[in-house]
C-alpha cells in the first residue's frame, strides 16, 4: 500500500501540497470543513472535518494507522499548525511539539518567547475587552492592534491615537477565537516575508521576498516580489534574526514562515508561524524563481525524512500582485484572457464571480484576485504582473446602495478607503467648479430603443496632470478602461446640439473617476444608461 499523508485543507494554498504528495507516490487523505473546497477532487480520499476539531482528525489518523499505516500529517498556508502538532504527538508521527505550535500561533506567547530570548520584537500588551476611555497603553502611539490568534491581517490595523483605539479593539475581538487582542508598538520600515524548512534543528532558508503593503490604517499586501531587492549583507542580518526566532519558538522539525521588518534600529520580528506561507510564496513564487519545490521538502519532513533538492537551480524573479474593487456587487469581469496571455504571466487566481459582494479590502482575504509572473529579470516579472493586474476590469451593478455611498463619501473627512487618485488642491478647486449638465437619466425604454450617444465634457487639467491611481493606472488609461467596458466611445469635447438620446457627463463622472477609479466612472455611465449597461 502507498504511504499515506494527511493534509489539512483543500483550498488554493494547499493545492501544491496535494499535487506534490501524489507525485511522490503518496496516498493523500485531505481534510477540510468545506466539501466544495477547490482541491477536494484532487485528493485520493477526502474527509469533511473542521480543522479545529483535532480529536476527530486524530481519530481519523488512528484509523488510518491501524488500517494500512500513516506516514505523517502536514498543512500549508492555514492557521492550523497546532492541530497538526497535536495530532502528530497523539499518533507518534514526526512533527514539532504542541507547545512549539502554540508559541507560533498565539501572538502573546510568541512575543513572550522573543522577549525571553532577547530578540528584537515590539513591546506589547494584551487586552480581552475594549479599554475604557481613560486607558493609555504604556507603549504609546502609534501602535498596531490585532487578534492574538488569526492570520491574513484580519482585524489588524494601525492606531495613531486614543480616539481610534476602541473601534480597532472591537474589530480585532471579532476575529479572535480566544477573545484576546494584542496591542504592539508600531514598527516603521519595509517588510519582508521569508520561508524556511527545519529538519532536526537545521534551518534552510527557502525564499526571502519584498512585501508591498498599502492602505493605512490597514496592512493590505498588494503583492510580493521574490527574491528581495535588499542587499545581501542586510538580508543576512535579517535572516539571522529570523533563525533565532525559529529557535526561540522551539520549531525543530517542519516549516517556518516569518514576517520581518527592517527598522531604523535594525531587523525586528513581526511574526513567525510554524507552517509554509499562505500568500503564494512557498507554492508559486519561490519555485518559479529558484526551481526548488519547497513544499516537497516540507512533505518529506512531515514523513520523518530529510528534505532534498533545496539548493536553487535558477535565479529568476517571480512577482505576485493583487487586484481589488471598490464596494458593490460584481456584474462582470473583463480582461481575464488578455491578462493570461501576457508574456511571463504564469497564474491568475480569481476570488470573485458575477454576483459576488465586494468591498475595499481591510485584510488580505478580501481582495478580488491575484496575478503571478516569472521572468529572467526583475523588471520583466514586475511589469508583467502589474500590467496583468491592471488588465482585470471589474464592473459593478448599478444601482447599488453600497457603491453610491462609497462614491458620495469624502476621503478628506474619512481617509479610508482612499481616493483612487490623490489630487492636489488646485485640481480639487477646479473639480468643484466643473460643470454638471442638468439632465435626467434615460429610462429603460428610451435607452433600449436605440443606443444613445454619451459625450464627456473634458477635464483637461486632470488628464494632463500625469497622475496615477493606487494601481498605477493613469487617467487616460482609466478612461480607456471605461470605454472598453461600456462600449461607449465617450468623445471629449464641447457639446453642441443634443437630442433626447444624448447623455452628457460632467462633474459627477470625473468625481467618480477620482474617487473610485475606472469602476466609479463606469458606474456613473451605467447609472445614466441602464439598459445598455446591462445588455453589453
């Protein structure tokens, strides 16, 4: 009988583990609470069990062990390294201790381990309720608020003063399974992600990447680039701290994933988890850039075997970039084939479909999708991923109350979500004075009888300002996206005589473009021309 391996999770991040385990000749027994998870069909055997239910998973393992044997248990990109460690200990399988897994999963314990070892890590306090109005943390401001026991930046945000603290703690508590929230001193500086394999105490680094974090007060990773552009000497100082952090947590056999910041005072440990990374690093960008399947090494360690083939055999760059949306409901997704056809693009992952409710991301699981590229040079990889991400165009349904509310909000009053385009004050004044034609929206019967003419009053100072939105689109590129989605040419120019089927767009269109990018502008067109927006 083939040697068996239990893999926790059948989601996208566990796909490489299932695929590689099967290629190694293992019988894969995959566990997930969701029978519709993306990679269920790839498993040799699937068991629907909640990954928190370690007793049931241990019972499954004991049954497998008694009926033909069980070689190991592992996961990748999930929060359940504690379940892996507990089950492994119960069944006498290879793995780290349950205590070490807790150290790497509970941020309060983690910070305590780093402090005891004298490692650079932010000062912290832990609360289990919203502090009263007189509470002032000893670490001062700014600080970072996050649940002690979650991943993907859920419930995580920067707090710059006491007026923001209550809302941040309230939000973080919603994401904590143990009703605890950690407040940490804010670390200023660029952030890096790193994966490692650990076998009998020996640590092998398997990828160091630059993380690209945006949209304060939240920490939204809009992508990463592998390998880092950091100079080798600085990278080695950072990795030395990471290795010391792995040892401090007690991770001796398995995988470790770290987020490290390079501050003015030197490297500081953000977090270290006892698993492979969940942001496309271990399964995609590191293998593409190095030729090394780090997941294969993690599987071998889970079976009690020495990992092999960990020396890089090529030196490419792989880039991952996300695409996002303003709030609303997805009507259509354009540009998928165009994005996939670009040179050096390797993968496109969609998290949405028509009918999906979307929001501006407040964590790393509420993005709309991701693009991955791989190329011989850094420039080619980055350009391919970013261009492909900009080719994905998400059209929202109109009318929609959430979209209307977003477009009507003022980022100068409420800075999150931000405007797509940041305007200098001179352009804001011009926008306020820009004309808005006095007209009514076309009704469905009029619009459907004959395709109307849509004319756009030109806002030339904005077009010529050279501005880019938060995805790198220029104003001109955004207008081209609007034309591509709506099918209207949107001629720029002064409007002469117009008929009943002519829609003239002015200040409202440009304000929506500034606030919500191409999506906001498309929404305005679709609002004025409802039938054609639904039939195109």
